[in-house]
């Protein structure tokens, strides 16, 4: 229950920030051009809280349904307007001012993303180095000859410093390429160039884990199966295990790495296991029964033993990426632009069937990602917030009636035909837009439910 509340709180904070920033974009530009704002609401429906603020008596409110918000402006089409305030009515403004007000919401979300990235790049972020693990057998990565421990230097000719850099460049270039060059350096400092075939992942619409489909995984250092510490009153202590013991066999299965020990123990809660160990050069056979422990929604086994620290140091696996003040801003703008363009390209690919509609995420999936990123740390949570802010901006700029992009389309037509569209045309457009959004929401909720069921 506490985990659910944590995820819900992380999602609510993301949603609240995005809605407030988006609607404040509309609000501030409306005020700048002289339009009177009647209401600023976060959420829809009955107000849980409201207060009149300012000379214009703008009502600031929080609605009972939190998925969205709105800014209500003075408008003759929605009610009587006193003659002395006609000049402050939205519908009396020039088409260029109306376009500025409507575009300000998505633009505010883009500025939020730039601001977040700017701060992160300037402060510096510790991230995983792009070091490859053993590729999955019979996968494109295995066919390309990628090996465990190789560090990626360039993808498609672009320099990459982090695992996220590598993933992002790979996804972006795979949109219109069937194979991509990887320049790698191995642990003997030998540089090689591999060509990775991405056509199979493209054919499946990049649904799910893109890197996993290519057989790419992060480096897992080989850690010997040597005991480091033993917990008091644990099954391992009761069986006589001591630090320095090496585990050779479990239930007659040869053991060479600590990960194999973990797998055997976790998968055997409450089941006795026969351990063959090397104790100061002497072979011994002991029986240990892992105690059952609930982790998440499943039961696992534990024996109370940890591995001797013989793996790679943190500095070998992690890198801190930091930029100067101005170069961080430049990098933030590039990051926001690239992700915006990529979002549009992927929407186009979904419309043409080249990308799977299962990539659309609904509120449940977004809440899950919000909670996961929050647990990883503030840097990851802010990056997630920036990414969702970009997605919201791009979605709102699509030329679909009822979205900001649909209103901008109306105004473009108004400029071309030198007059506003008829009320009937706009009404039909709104109905079409509503139908399209309902279909999109249906896909999103279906994908959410499907992910919950299939895991």
C-alpha cells in the first residue's frame, strides 16, 4: 500500500507541475496581450478549492478530476460581455494574438524541459558508461560480434559518453536505417567497428524494450562465488559458512559466479539446498535451507550471505557528465529539439504502421515510470518530468480539433481565407477531434491494462 501511495504521489507531482506550467503559459500571454482571464483551473469538475485573486478577480481553482486543466477567458461566444470590456474579450483579439495565446501552453512545456535539462547538464549527472554485457544468443547484437566488457565510443559516427546517450542515438538513427555502426573499445584497448542490424526491431515497431530486442544488455562484471559477510542467526551462519568460503556446487550444479548463487538461492525459498564449498582448501558438503522472504508480489529465498567485494569499482562503471553554463543551455535546447522531432517522427511511424501502437502509454504506465524514476533519484525524476513535458507539448501541437494544435489550424485557415471559420465547421471539427482523442485514450488504457496483465 505504501508503495502504491509513493507511486501515486510521484505521478500527481508530475501531473500537477505539467498542468500548471501549461496553463500558466496560456494565462501569462493572455494577460500580456490584454485579454481578461476569468478562471485558472487545475483539474475539471466541481472545485475542491477556489479563490479570487487580483484586480480582475480571476478565480484560481483545483478541480475534482485532476487529468488536465483550463484557462477561461472573457469571450462573447460564451456569455455577455459588458461594453466597456469588449476590447479585453478573446474573440475580439487579432488572429496573431489568439495564436500566441493558444501556442503559449505547449511552448511553456518546452521551456520547462529546456530549463530542467539546463540545470541537470550544468549541475552534472552521474550515469552508467556505455559498457556492453554478453549479448543474448542468436540476437542481432551477437551476430554483430559485440562482446562482454566492450565500451561503446560512437554510434553511427556520433560520440556517446553514457548508456542513455548510446540508447538515444541508436533509437534516433534506427528510425530510417536498417543497420548502424558501433565503434567499440575492448578491455585490451583494441578499437573495433561492428555493424548492428536493427531491421528486426524496426519490423516489430520498436514495441517494448528496444535494446532487449536487439540483444543488448549492460555489462555485468564476473564476480567469483566467494563469501564476503555472514549475517548473525542466518541459515548461512547456522550451516557453518564463514567469510572466504568459495561455493563450488549447489545441488550438483557447478557454480562459477556469484550471480549463479543468487539465482539458485532466490528461486528456492524453504527448499533445502546441498552446497559444496571450498573452506581453506578443504572440500565440504553442507545443507542450507533459504528462508522465504516476500519481495514485491513474490516469494524469494535468502541465506544471509553476501559476496566478497571483488567486482568493478563504481568509477569503472559510472561517469559524471557536466557542462559549463552556456554550453549546458545549448545542450538542453538540442536535447529538447531532438526529442520533440523524434516524438513527431514516431507518431508518423505509428500512423503508417511502422511503429507499434502499443508504444502509447496511459496514466497507469506513466505513474509507474514516475514512481520508478523517483526511486532512482532526483536527477532521474527530473529527466522523466522533462521527457513527459516534451511529449505533452508535442501532443498538444498536433492539428487535432479540441487540442491547441487544432485551434492553431483554425487560425491558419482564417488567415488564408481572410475570415473565421463558420460555427458549424468548428463544431464538426470539435466532434472529429473528440472522437480521435477518445480513440487515442482507448489505446492508452488498453495498453496499460495489457501491461498489467502480461507484466
